[in-house]
C-alpha cells in the first residue's frame, strides 16, 4: 500500500509544509519506503521528481523541501511495494499527455488480478496495477472523446463510470490532475481539508513543526489538501465516503 | 538556438563530468540561459529534471551534478529561446510514451513556419517548433506501426524519411532515445566521441576540470558522447555530416 498527497489551490502555492510531514512516512514515521514521487503543474507543463530511495532520506526529496515550487495542482506519492518490483518504472506519480494536456496519476491500494487487455495508445511502461489502471482510464476516455475532453461535469461522470468496475478488483484511491482541476477518488482511506481565511496555525502530525498560515497568505487564498491520512493534528479533516469522487478546482470542492 | 548533450553506454555510467562543462554554457560560458533539462533512462523508466532557470546557477542542476545517476542513455538540453516563450512547457527534453516505452527528444535549431496539422494522438503541450516536430514524428511512426515499432534498421530509415521534410523548415539537429538506443540527427552542428579502452585523461573546454577515465572504468566499458560542440579540448571529436542520422547502441555507432 502507498500514501497519497494532493494540493489544489486558487493561487500558486508551495507544498513545502505538507510535504515535510508526508516525507516522514516514507521511512521515518511510516514504512512506505519503496520510492516516492511528486508532480508540480506550472502552467500547462508539469515537473515530476521521482526516486526509488525512501522519501525520508532521499537527496531529491531534500531538494524539493528546500526549493519552493509554487503550483495550482500538486500530487505526491510514497510507495510501499505490493504489486510490481521496486524500480523507477513502478514509481509514481505516472504521467501521460492527452489532448495536449499533461495528466498526472497516483494510486493507493491494490488491484488484485487486474490484467485488462490494453486497448488503445496508452500502454504501461512498468508492471504495476496502478499504471495499468491509469492507462485503462485514459484509453477509455480517448476512445469516447478522441478530439477533446468533454465538459468537466460530464468528464467526472465518465471517470466514475470507468473507475467503478476497476475498483471491484480491490482498492482504488487515487489522485488525478490535468493542471486545471484535481480529481480525488476514494475506495477506503482519503481525507481533505480546505484552508481559507481566516487562516490559522497548523501543526504536523509526523514532525514537530508548526506554521501560521495567516503569515503566508492573503485573505483571498484558498487551498485544498487531500491525503491518505490527515497531515496535521489540530485541524478538522473531512473523510471521503467509499466510492466518492470529488473534483477540486480553485482550492474548493466543485 | 540551443545546445544538445547525449550519452549512450554499454554499462550504466554517470554523466557528471560532461554535464559539469555543458551547464556552464547555460549562463556562464554561453548564453543558452532560458531553461535546461536532462533525462536519464533507468531500465525502461526515465527520470527527467527540468528548470526554467539558467543551468549555470540552477539548484536542480546543482543536485544533478552532485547526485550521480547511472544510465545507459542520457539526453540533456540547454535553451536559448527563439520560438516559444520562456516557460516550463517549452523546456526540453520532451517526453512521451509510445508502444510501452518512454521516448525522450531534444532539438537544436529553428523550424520556421513549421505548423503542421497534428494528425494523431500525440499533441504538443507547449508552443515550440521542437515539440511540434517530436509529436509529428511519433504520430507518423504510430500511424504506420500501431502495435509495435519495426526492427531497428527499418526504424532508422523511417525516422530519416520523416525527418528530412521537417528539416526543410530550417535546422533539425536532435537527440532521441527510447532507453535502448540513442538516435542523433544533424542538420548543421553535432559532434560525437566514443571513449573505450585504453582510457585516457580528458579536460573540459568550459571549466578547468580534468578527469582520468582510466581510474573510473573497466576495460570493457564503452561510452559515446554526442554534443552540439565538443566538450573537451584534448580529444578528437567527429563531426556529423549534414543530414546524417546515427544510431548509437552499447556506446558505439551501430
């Protein structure tokens, strides 16, 4: 099993505080030490850092912690290998271009015996169930909408319809973004919080670090953070329902 | 215009020495300071670092210099923007998955008025001539070989046939790799060197740094380095001919 972290905002925001706590779960406070990755959308483009070392002591994670990249949509993943060897090709998040946009996907959960015929242009590079699910989703959407994606409310419905049968193979918690919105789907474990004015202090659960968001924000800022387990111990996080898919845009639930 | 650096080897090798000199051209010894990127194949997977800051003083370039990633195929690019704004979506190398393999592409040169109809699944995310060329190449190949790529000698011929009409729009020097081989095409400026036993010392042209390769290699190692301009001043680099496309495999010309 793995852990997910996502952030969707209305102004470009760095994820340093949340990532600091999240990284600890990759080898320090958690056993998700079989690689990690993070993707930052910057405009239409996306920057992805991945490493097969545990996030708690990866030099690349150290760089990411100390080099604040501001983004409207960020997705991070720490891995505990179950299906697929510990190697870079099985390290998430995964990335594909579709309709001239970058798509980033990270999955938590196991999809046992999920070996669909890959029917379309998107083919897995590695051997994980997660990448097979991502390619299946994109191939289905591209088959139905070859030229451009449908409007957002239809896209969400299509995504739900594609995901539900895949989720029957096991557990399908995931984060998916095209840089404009962030989709979060829950089978079992996923929480979110929306931070907006009046901003307050937050304290990490995995490391004794606090931040006073009121010192780093304007009153119009809004940030949604989504994670497998709440990252702070003094805020209220909302648990997703089983089977729920939420679209986040501009830092709020759409 | 931009500069290219590629490395193809028979054993995983780090590019630190060459990259150290190459980086200087992005803001120190050269004016290619509008972003840079480097892609390392590790097995079937690929790790790409990109930044819009000049390579000579980018914190990510600093990490890459000090974190030796060993790879059979590496492609780096430093940019001097001509077509397409200075932003991450126009920062090379570009990446796409095709036939279950990652493909990495970096281009040097300008393709003026190259605005083809994009006929296929691969669409540009940014606005550069280079990404349009890459997508056009992949779409043409995928159209003719939808299920799997042809054998290597046919693939090279197909690639040449696709590239020649594109090159008529201007200058098409490029590096392309799928992690197994590295294709290098020259319109105007491209050099290569094959280093093998007996290994000797090399001295960078852009920074006063030397290396004695005999201290870092075994007698079976073989490394081909390809660059827009020779990186060392005490070795013999071979200049490509205009229109020449060379396939490198296991550190040698195929």
